[in-house]
C-alpha cells in the first residue's frame, strides 16, 4: 500500500470525524516510530567511511576543491541540495553550493554504467544555494537561503541561462517540490517562524508569472484541514512574506520537501518533524515526530525512492545518518557517516532507475564552515521494489 493510500484509508476509517483532525492521528498508519530497517543492520564503515547494510557499496564521486574524476572540473564547496535527471541511457546529478559568495550549482553527468562523463557549472554568482527541487519539465530550482533569497531555474545540461523566478517570492528559501496534479510548486522557508508556501503558475511549466500563497491554520495545528491565502507582496519589501498573512501557520525551520502521489512531505529541523500535506484533501498531518519517541534527529533533506513508497531522510548533525521511513510507519537507519559529526548530510537523490543513491557530506571530516571538506557519495545496491 502506497503512502497516499494509507492516508486515504485513515480518512475512510475516521468518517465524519476526519475534519476534526482524528484522521491525521492515523497518518502513515501511525506516526512513524523506531524499528528495524527493512535493509537490516549496518556493517562497520567501508573504505570510504560509510556504514551500510549488507549488499550495498559506496564510492566517492567528488571532493570539494578537487577535480571530479577525469573531467578537470573542480567540485564546489559546501555541496547541498541535489537531484537526478535522466540523460539518455545515463543521468545527471545536480548539486547546490551553500557558500555566501559565488554559491550556485554544479552537475555531474554519468553514463549508463555509472562512469563519470563530465562535470560543469550550471549556476554562478548567487548566494547560499541550499536546497531546491526538480521540475517535471527537467529543470532544477536552486534556492537561496538568505533574507530576500531568490529561486533560480537552472538547466541540468548547462546549455541555457538560469533566470531568477522572482514571482516565487523573496524569502529565506529552502526546498521546492512540484505537484503536477494541482499545478503547484510547494516551497519551504528556513526561519524559526517560517511558513509553507505554494506557487501557482499562470501556465504550468512557466514560472515567470503566477500567485504565491501561504498555508493557513490555527496556531499550533499539527493535524486536520488547512487553507491557503495569497501573499500580498511577494518581494517582502517592508514586511517579510511570512508576516503578511496573520492566519499563516508557523513552522520551526522548514527544510526538505518532496511530493509524491498527492502528498507533499516536508521537514522542520527545529522540532525534528516530517509533515504530510494531503493536497487532495487539503489537510495536514505528521509522518514523523521525534517527540513521539523517534531516534531520527537533525531532520533535514528528504527524498523518495523511485521503486517503492519509502522516504529517505538525511540528518543535519544527529549521528550523521540517512534514515528510511516505510509506509507501514517504521523508521530506521539506512547509512551512517562516523567521524563526520561537524558536518551534515545533504542532497539525497536517486538516479532514475532507483538503484543508485547520491548525497553529500557538506563539510566532511574537517567540519570547516567554508565547506572545503565536502564529499559527494554514491551508494549502489539492492534497493527494494
């Protein structure tokens, strides 16, 4: 049963009580709790310093400040948000650079056998490019995590300019996820009193014009129905976007964002939560809450497995793990990076076939705030169907 079906099952069981919020006490069959990972226990770290389950192997794709193998292209510092794009029989992995000057984004192109073909810049002269999101029309939305930050729409192939999509608002952007059914782009905000936004383009596939809205609900809401209201001044001039609509629901440090089958999942680092917004029902719930007894901490980036209903959630700190949340409500570690406690795991993304997972350790073993020690990894193995 896929995640959305579980949510719908909760709705059917709740009946008339659904609108009171009882539904969302049943989301994910229950808010995910610690259990055995479907991949089994982690082995001791391999030669690349990655602790993985049986059957999985790792390799280092790139290191900050060093040429990407065989390309001559120097990999950026502080690698952050990432995504994969199909490229014929191969694929492309794009990665942001979260540095204050000259951030931008780069890409690595892979052949069908996983060998590196090329690496190159796709965005330059921007600031603190943290996370972002892929679009259905094969572009990468690279988001600036600064006050009055912008969203840049980049070309993973690096052939076209990367325009700023100012209609998507000027705020401390974090991540983005596209909902092709409702033709919306969800946007998280990394503020202690941040909001969840959605952008409704006038024309789907064209992000130059459209409406910016903010999710609204009574203060402290964690489950039940929600609404959306237009943001009056998307450029945040004078009054920040998050403070323009009094009814806006506040989230403690919005981070990763992932859309699948009618549900937008997003994370908040201040309270270690994974939220589930059911777009069809316009209702909110919790898929994971550390306060309910979970061991996943430093909740940050999030992605979904192409082959099944699993969510993969990366930690910023914690014990440097990527955890898997299954549709039956279990959360457990998939991998760990011992000895990199001053770093964070960023940019998890699967290749189109779903048999390779890419991610970065933003500051690596050095923990240098400059991101000079960043490492980008690939994990290959029997990801479950």
